[in-house]
């Protein structure tokens, strides 16, 4: 894979040389070398060790030396020097779609623009239009391009990346010559944020796939394109890496590019101990080239004496040892879920009516759904007075008479107040089927007091679940500090569940915290916190967290039947009665 990294460096060197007005032949040599490296399919390091790099077309003595240098040190000094010889913002400027080295040079010479910020400023003040050949349209496009580069630098959360990935996969599956297509990388592992999106295609005719991909409507800019690999930026600023492989390598490539890198290191160590070699082309005997597996991913693991390991577990967190000991968990699946808790309606800040939420839950095949609108303190969310809550409860009861398969549970998302008391009195809570207790204020109290608040809430016999236990909102608000160990133990001891809030900006508890809480004996509940019918689908993200937390159905409250759920709630009320 080193060839792609080196190709990217050569291509950036060509850009920088062009920016500086260097010799056109030298520039062309770097570009050609980059292209040839992109499409080179052998093992660069083996070739380098044998002193045969010059067999690659376009690679002369000078470039061969640079490749050797990169393989040995992970850097190319000439590139570092070149970067140091231009203003520091230039490389970033060149990432802007539609902005090549020639334009960058003009911008720098005529307007002294060498950074993204300066470019934005100049475009907004229409100074670009003073340059020859610059039209208003081009100025607008550059502004859009700046936004794409900015967005691309942040990791994208799964809520945006997953639907996008599905859209791109659907496109690829329709493209000519595509036999199979799959997501790989962190997205397939359901990590909460995605650096770039990795897609894999099996095809015997890669050229057509490449063409379709790099000319597709979603493609805002082609970063690199070879015969079997391309990187693009989408309109949303997400980088997408596509690789096309032969069908007989598809499983091995899927295993390799799904990662994580750390998981793959452990897999290769295990293979080496068994006298085998694993790479993106297959499993081979260490001596000899006979392929033992490669077409199917499960066969790759099987050739190593392992059961298939679900992608969500591939983080080098004990899964390889567990697989060897035949003790992998039977991870929770969508079909295990019997219902959703923590749904909002127009009674507080939701956008769909009670009945619409009920029907949507029923359409998903759920047996129950807990309506949990906000309590009075949360005024911004139109929290309900106790009187309005009672009115809502009567409507739920009436609705339940008409619903066949689904049981609507009378619930509330009740604020845990600053002193740890609940936002409704006990006699109101006692009438509810289900209570989510959440902190929505006083985030700055500090770890000790915030933990005390949660512990006090869990000691309330009517609190079923602690909602979004750490309060984080990715991209907006850090998690507040709580003593997770103490919270998880109290959850176990009081019979309170901890929420895995499936809202993609929350995913709270996160994977590591959920796994720890589960290991300490706490019950978990996957809740969508839906504010509209569409959001019920976000359960997928919560399920991803639960799977990354090694959860089996028994660890999650909403896999229980309605009767078992009601018994669980009643048991806490008896046990913690005051
Ligand atoms: P991301 O993109 O930061 O969210 O995380 P990943 O895991 O998707 O990482 P990425 O896109 O750099 O690479 C995708 C997979 O390809 C990675 O999980 C494992 C494999 N891979 C990439 N580079 C290497 C490498 O240098 N060595 C090994 N063993 N595997 C690699
Ligand atoms: Ca990736
Ligand atoms: Ca990647
Ligand atoms: Zn809520």
C-alpha cells in the first residue's frame, strides 16, 4: 500500500514545483511517476530490496532513491524541503476543488493570498474578480470548495457517513462490471466517527468502475485515480477511498481494509505462528504461493483456525484471543429488539403526534414503545406540567385500546434536578410505566456532584433508565465528568438501566463506557431519543455501539418481552421502595 502514499507525495511535489514555476519536464516526471505508482500492483518493498524499482515505468534513479528513502524512513526529505520553501498555507489551498497550482500561483503573486482563510476573505470581498479570467461563478465555486475542505478535516459522525456510504454502494452496485461491493474501514466497524470512507469492489474490469466512480455526480473532486484505486472528495467533504480487486481476493481485501490496523497486526502475528501469511490478496503458506483462502472473508478467518469475527469487535480489544478460545459473544442484532424507549411527541419538543409515533414503532415490528416527553423544568423543550402529563397518560390508554400488536408505555423523560431530586413528585412517577431520568442542566457542577446527582436519581424506585449518562453532544459539547464505575455499580445494585442513546451526535454511553458498564453488571437500554418518526431508524447507530461494547441480547433491556420488561420495572420498585 506504500505505493499510494508515495504516489500522493509525488503528485503533491509536482503541484508545488508547478506553483514555484519549476522546469515543466521535472513536473511532468513526478506526475507520471505518481500515476504509474498508483496502478502498480506488486510489492514495492520487495522490489526495492532487490534494487529493481527502476522496472516500474517512469521511475528513474532519482525517484527510485526517493521511494527507497520513504520505505526506510517514512518520509522524503526533498518533499519536506519543498514544502518549507513555499508559504505554509499553499498545500491546503491546493486541496480546494477547482484550484490548481497555476491559480494558486496567480493568487499568491497578485493578491498575496496563500491560505484558506485569506482566500475566503478575498472571495467574499469579490477581489478575485479583479484577476484576469475570474468570473463571479468561479468565485462562488471556490467558496463552496473552501467549505468542502474545512468539513473534510473533521471526522464525520456515523449519522451522516452511513447513509452516504449506502448511497455510494448502491451506485457502485449498478455500475458496469461490478460483481460485489462493500464498505470497509471504520464505517464497517461502526465507529462513532469516520475519518474517511473505504469502499471495496470486486470486478474483473476495474477501468469502467473507476470511470463511473470518478465521474459520478457525488464526486466533488478527484484526489487521486489509478487503475484500481481512487480517492475522491464528496460534496459533503468526505474523502472516499475506492479499491477494486479481483473476485478471488475480495474476502481477503475486505478483511484487510476493514481493519482496524491493530486487529490486522494481531491476525498477521497469529498467522505467522501457524506458518501462514495473510495480506490483502489472501491467505498463503509462508513458503510458496498457493492461495488457501481469499474469496470469502469467513474463509480467511477459517484458514487461521478462527470463527468469523464481527467487524464491530475488530479493535484489538481481546477479540482475537476470544475467537481462539471459541468465546466470542453472540452479539445483539436488530431482530432481537422488542421495542424502543425514550420517544418524544408534539406534547413536548417532538415533531410527530403520539399516534404517528405509535404507528411508526408498530411498523418496525416492535411490541412496545415508551413515550417519554419532557418534564416541566425543561422549558425550552416545552416540558409538561404534571396535569398535562396525566392528560397524555389518558390519551395513551385510549390509544392502547386501538393498537393491536404494540403496547404504548406511559413514560416521561424527567429532569434530574441540581440536588439529585426528580422533576415530578414520586406519586406522579409511580403512575408511569417507564421513567427516563436525565441531566439537562448544571453541567459545570464537577465530577463529584454530577455523580451524586445520578446516584440519587437511581435510588428513586421509579427511575427505569438514566438517559444519555454523560451528556455529550459531538461537535457541540464535551461529556460532563462522571465517575462511570460508581454509576455502573449503582445501576447494577438498584436495578436501573443505563442508556445507549442512539442519536448519532450523542452515542452516549459510548462503546468503551457501555462495555465497562456491562462488565460491571449494569443493564443497558438502546434508545433512539426520537423527536420524529424518521429517527426511529437511528436505532442502527445505538445497536452499533452495543455491538462494539460486546453486548449479547441479555445485556440489553429492550430485547425482553413486554411481560419481562414490566417485571423488571416492578422488581426495582419493590427492591428500592422507600
Ligand atoms: P478512519 O478512516 O480514521 O476512520 O479509520 P480506518 O480504520 O477506516 O482507517 P483507514 O481509512 O486509514 O484504513 C482502512 C483500513 O485499511 C484500516 O482499518 C486497516 C487497513 N490499513 C490501512 N493502512 C494500513 C497499514 O499501514 N497497515 C495495515 N496493516 N493496515 C492498514
Ligand atoms: Ca477509513
Ligand atoms: Ca482510507
Ligand atoms: Zn430526550
